[in-house]
C-alpha cells in the first residue's frame, strides 16, 4: 500500500484527527484519537472509509430467462465505513507480545515488492536482511539479553526470539521469502514475467493466504482417507522420520501429493475422487482466487 498524499492533520479540542487519501485505491483512511486531558489518551479509534464506484446495469428480468435493458448503464458510488478500536502498548515488551506474524509478513512483502519495482530485486533482498537484523538487535536490547564489558558483548545474542513466542516465526518466514521466486534473480532461473505475476498475486492476497504462499503447509496421511499429522516442518527430516506414506504440500498455487518410497503398494494412486485427501484438494481449489496446479509424485512400487 502506498500513501500518496497526506491531506490534512488537525487538532480540535478533545480530538486529534489525521486523514489520509489513497486516490489510486479509491480509499480514505481516517485516524481519530480522543484526548481526555492534556497528556492522557483513551483507546484510539481507527476509521477506514472505502469509496467504491460500481457499474450498474439498468435491466429488468423477463419471461423465459430473458433480460430487458432499460437504458444506459449507471455509475453508482458507494461508501463503506469501518471503525475499529485498539489498545495501546505501554512498553516494547507488550508490543512484541501482540505481534501477528501473518500481518508482519504481509507488510514486508508489500515493502519488498515496492523496493524491487523501484530499485531492483537486490535492493528488496537487502531491505529484508536489514529489517531482520534491526529487529533482532532491538529485541535483544529490549529484553536486556546482551551485556557489554568495555564495549565487547559478553553474552550470547538470542537470534531465535526465545523470550517472545510471537516473534519466533519471523526468521523462518523471512528465510522463506528470500528463497521465494519473488526475490530470486534471473540467473537463478526465474523469468521476469513470473516474478511480475507473483508481485500481482501477492499484492492481492490477504495475510493468511499470503503466509501459505510464502511458507507452505506440509500435511501427512496414513491413507487417502485418514490424516496422520496436520503440520510438519518443511525439512527432509520430516519426510524421513514421520513414517507416514502420503504427504500433501499446500503452497497455495501449487498442490503436491507425494507418496514416499516406503508406502504400501496397495495404497490407491492417484488418490480416489471420493477420499478425504481428494475432497480437501477440491475444496481448496474452489475457495481460492487463483488457478491451482495439482502435482502427483512418487507412485508406490
């Protein structure tokens, strides 16, 4: 999201108002903070104004499924207002405890897409590296995990965010984003057209779907009709040690069904159309806005 212009910011008695217009998105963002007394704030109110222009067809249904057009089409302007109220963090620790990793990833993807378009993919990768380094440094400083003696650190830096579970997924998500074709170079085999496709797709996805496209979900099945484990880590060790014969990888645009080399040959391949696994695949295809590619691999011997 790019904020094109800040129209006005004004303070009137007990209300501080900031209004931001986004003409390219036909949206206005309004922030209102109510002031109780000097230096005291109540919970801030965030008000989103969505200005939508619709093309309305002037028509009337007729018999036998026919439609009668009544005249020229009309443009209709709609306004939707959404008001939310959020609490404020008293310190950096409370801020970290309220982190939503999916939302953070969504913001990062939009930032690196913008940086890639303006300054190239290399700059987008550097921005991501710098962001994670700064976050790690600020986290260690906030929790006072690093002690200094004459300018030299005497304790180990926590890069796994052990003191804050909400931050722990972020290094893994950043690593996955760096390995994503969105931030890979042409010499790595990524066609520029495919990168542009990913930029358009990722810009339109809501945070949960975007998280899945960046960091896929790996599920295992004991049989096509019985799920074994809902989520594995994305590692070779997970495939080897789990003992499950069937794996399903959901990468949002690519759905992969893999039969391990140790799978019982009596297991049906490909999965039958009436089984649990196939029903899951069909449901995902119907729910998502983009085309899904289904890949079947590892036919049992």
